[in-house]
C-alpha cells in the first residue's frame, strides 16, 4: 500500500514538473498562446540580414519576433512616397506593447557580429496606440561593411582633391627652391647685390671713421651749430632782437615822414615844372618855324597874364 502511494506521488510530481516546463517553454517560445499578440507590417528598401524569428524590440526591450518576409512587393502595394521600399516584413508583438502611430522603426545590427533586429523608438504618445494590422515605414541602418564602403568613398572624395593640391604645392615649392638656388648662385643678381652692399658698407665705414672728410664735415657742422647757439643766446640775453625791432619801427616812421615831405615838395614844384616844359616847347617851336629870331629880335608881343591867373598860380604853388 505504501509503495502504491509513493508511485502515485512520483507520477504526480513528474506530471506537474512537465506541465510547468511546458508552460515556461510556451510562454517563452510562443507568447501568443497565453497572451494576445498584435501583427504589424513594416516596409523596408532592403531586408538584408533579417530573417524569420529575428527579435523585435521596443526601445531595446524584446516584445516580439519577425514572422514573415515578403519580397519583392508589387509596386502597386508600395507606399505612395516610398516606391523604392520593395520588402515587407510581418512581425508579431505582445498586445501589451505600447507602439504608437507615429514612431521610428529602424532595422539595425545589435553588434559587429550580432543579429539584425527591428527596434521601435521615439514614439509620439499624443498620436495614440497603433491598431492591430498597422503599416509602418522602416529605416535600415547601414551595416558595418556599407559604412566602411561609404567611409572609403568619402575619403576618396576628400583625399583626392587634397592630394592634387598637395602635388601642386610640392611642384610650386620645387620651382621656388630652384629659383632661390638660381638667385643665390655665384654671379647671380642677389650675389652681386650682396657684394655691392658689402662694398657700400665698407665705404660708409671709411667715410665715417676718424679723420675722414665726412667726419670732419660733421665736426664743422657741430661747431657751426654751437656758434649759432651762442649767437642766439647772446641775442636773447642782451635783448638785441627787441632793440633791432624798435630801430626798424623808428626807421619806418622816418621813412614815412620823408615820403610825406617829398610829396609836398613835388606838389610845390610841379607848376614850375609845367611852365618850364611849356617854355621849352615854345622855344623848340620857334627854332623849327622861325630860326631867324635867334639873330633878330622878335617883334611879336605876348599878352601879360591876368592878375587872377597869377593869383591862382600862386595858390597852386603854395599848396
């Protein structure tokens, strides 16, 4: 009787253990058996690396898996603005996963040698939860090989122009070095200029040394400047400049007085000069027209000037 009870207990233990193990396996491998699942469809331009059973993540957390790949998708079924997306991936995720209508779907490689996964990130909560059977436009991240290829292409685009410019720069430097070599070669213009400058420096040394004409001229100039300083000091000390200015003012005043006297003298002498000029004109006229009057007295009588005229002449002479 005791043996029978032990066998029954053992059988029950085995059955319960098998049930628990089956439950765990179904929960992990087929989540839809015990919890509802949502099905979504994602368009990609290329499904390279993805395969059925691949993990589907929500912000890095696994929520489902890839169930089917459809490629190529007929053009009529492709999105209007994404005609290049020719791959459709069907996924199933847990119904409790919060996948919003507006969300970023990326297909990327988890590591350098890891599997390709689909990840939902940057969801907009205000857009609401996406219903079962919704379609999304996915973005495929470049693989390591593609990134290397793009990097190589970018380097080629950047390095080739730089290499060409470097080559041109090296050629210019080579030409510059050749020109410098030619300029500094013996007998060149630069060599002659340096030699001429050396001779010029030696001549300056000879001209400026003690006992040279230039040095003697400089000393003479210094002596002249010292004498000029002494003269100016004497003028300032003895106040000769002021005295000279006063003498000049006095001389100018005397000159003004003398000029006034000369003006008065000319005013007085001018009537007599006019009379003398008139007499000289009459004499010359007589010599030209009647030269015999020099030998015989003239019978011509001249009218005596009126008293008024003589008075007026006296007044003019007095003025």
